[in-house]
């Protein structure tokens, strides 16, 4: 029996997210409308999403022992994400992202400061933890360790999930994707990987390289789900007039989609569930502030005449 539902390997920065009226001009002083400081990162936020929904998760990463690293680690613990496999590096700094979000339209600009924490090496991996999971969730960070973890998972029959975000395509990821089972990527990533602008055609190309399940997300336009030798369909987004910030929406969509797969839901129900989680999350500032509980998601969907029965066992 799997001891961990989803074990994730990636980089966990600290996000400082500020809501502003407009992007400041040179030497302008502007009062912020709101601000949150919380952990971020695609894999890490997907795991927090899963934990809030009731799944058992664990994070694999390296953090500095600075104040940033301490905040990141404390938040994981508070959210119920297992931190046993996080390496804490002495006298090192953790990554930080400063994100400006405009109130009028939710547009974002980000400034990123990488820490000096060294990348994980394959020797840092706990093979037994990876083999005990149902899913390994990666996005290609900690490259050598990532490839090793994927091969360990593959040999143990653990399902492998890949997150390809917008502006995150790198040519070396062509070595990783064929080893994965479920691939959820932004349209920008799909286009750069396949040189194809049509989502269904791009999904077929991605699937032919390895993963049996491909999802391409398009933000407000929803998402396309493609199953090799199976069904393909479009899932509309649950658009909300109350949207404040789309930071982390793709990450929470991925975490919720994995939750649906863990629960054995039909793909249509899984896609609707994941879209609901992303919509709820968009109504709050920050990538994790609005992450919902399972009951919250079911209530959201029932108000839209969508009923999904999910076992809490």
C-alpha cells in the first residue's frame, strides 16, 4: 500500500505578492492595496493544493537555513505536507519571487532572486519514499535528481506527473517527457515543444512522445484533455467576476487534477473539479491563499449543477 499519495520534487521559493493600482513609473512611490508573503513554486503549490483536499503529500527539495527557508518550511508543516525529504543547507539562502499584480486586470510582473542553495543530487533522494508513492510530480527542476527520481518511480510502477508551465520550456525536457504518464502543460509550453498552435494537434504530438494523458491549459479559455487511445474534450473555465490574482491557478489546477486521478474519477469530472479549484483560488491574492477544502469545491460545483461524488477514504 502506498504510504504517500503524491511526492513532489521541485524548487520552493518564497513569494512576496503585492496588489497595486498600476505598475509604478520611475521614482514613483505608491501605496500597495494588499500584500501576502507565502510559499510558491509549481510543484510545491500543487502539493499544498492536494494536502488541503485531503491527500497525503511529501516534498523533495533543498532550502537554505535563512529566514526565507524557515518560512517556506513552516508553511509546508502547517499545511500537512511531509517535509522529511527536504534538505536544509547551512549558511545558504532560499529563492524569492516578488510579484506585482494590478487590481484592474490581474496582470502580473515578477522579479526573481535565486538563492544560493545547491541543487539536489541523486544521492539526496530517498528511494523508498519515491517507491512508496502513487504519483511522483515533477517539473524538471533539480535536473539530475529529477531524472533519477523518475527512473526510480518508473521501475517501481509509480505514476509520473509532469508540469510544464508557461515560459518554462527547455530543450532538455524532451528527455524527461517520454518517461511521464500524465502531462499537464500551458499552451505556451505545448506550442514550443511541438511547434503546433492547435491544442488537439499539439496534445497528440505530446502523447506520441510518451504520456498517455495530456492536458493543455489555456487560462480563461479553459483546458483541453487528451487521452491516447481514448477520449479528448474541452473543459471550459469557471470564469469569475471576482478574480483578483491568477498566481498559482495552473499549479492548483494540476494538484486538483491529480486528486481526481487519485480518487478514480472520470476524466470529465476530474477536469471540472480541477477547473473549479483554479477558479476559487483566483479570487484571492496569492497562489495559496484561496486553496479550497474538498467540501468547498463540492459546494462550488453543486451551485453550478455539477455533482461529483468523491470518497473521503
